[in-house]
C-alpha cells in the first residue's frame, strides 16, 4: 500500500509504547481485575494490543460515541451511539482511547461514567495532542504526546478510512489523497 503523508510513529514504536502501558497498568492493578472500556471505533487496535500486554484479569466492554463526524475538527457535541453492556459499580475501570484532542469526549465520558459509581476510573490513551486541549484531562497511561496535527492509522480515521494502517501518519489536510 502507498504510504500516506509523513510517518510520525512506526509500528515498532507503537508496540513498545503499548507494552509499556500494559506493564504500568498491570503493576497498578496487581491483585485485582480491570474492566477495559474501549471507545469505538478508534480504540479497537490499542485495546486489542494493550489487553494482550496485561498480566491481571481483564474484562472488556465498549462504548461508541460520536464527536467528530467525518470532519477534522471537534464539534464539541458528544453523542452516545452505544452504551456499555454491563454495570460498572465497584469495578476498576480503565477507559481506552485512541487520542485526546480537545478533551471534550473524555470529559463527557468521565462525567457520565462517574455517576455509575465505579471503584476507580482512569484513562489510557495512545496519543495525547499537545497544547490544544480545551479541557484538562488527567491521562494516567499515555503512549505519545504529539503535535497538534491531524493523524491517521492504528485505529484513527479520516472519513472512515486508514484505520488499518499499522503506523501513525500525519495527514496533510491541504493535500488529501
Ligand atoms: P476530542 O473530543 O477533541 O478529545 O476528540 C477525541 C476524538 O476525536 C478521538 O477519539 C478521535 O476519534 C477524534 N480525533 C481527534 N484527533 C484526531 C486525529 O488527529 N485523527 C483522527 N481522529 C481524531
Ligand atoms: Mg474518529
């Protein structure tokens, strides 16, 4: 497949970061179990790879939210398209996200999930965009801090495409394929 844009993070760098995040989470939750909550669709690859690096009992659930539509700018409006299948009261929840940009999505999700009284709730995000977060979000487990460019690959899309790229690449918005 043709390479799109400029590769920002290689497949190997992603694997190393996800393994490190898995070790950090496993250490912090040693002796208990974790409910991973993946935010669809973007987090599906991070979730799958992260879970395989974890050494504590793991359960899985997913939420689907829409915040972007097909554009590259956050709308600020978060809509739940699919809610969790299970209750999370007294569970140790780790939300798995592909990327934190404005923080609006996670801010909304944290408020929404905290009401359900989990034992604890933390965030694991593969990417955190530097400098442009509108709402400060405490991302305890993070892969990479990246510049505020629009990126695709490893779960991240532009108009539904490129999620399957095994690396992360910057998409030139003025020169789209
Ligand atoms: P936020 O609400 O602005 O933090 O945006 C979070 C969501 O926007 C992520 O879960 C992604 O689906 C999407 N998003 C933000 N930045 C990018 C990007 O650079 N590429 C692809 N999707 C992005
Ligand atoms: Mg998206």
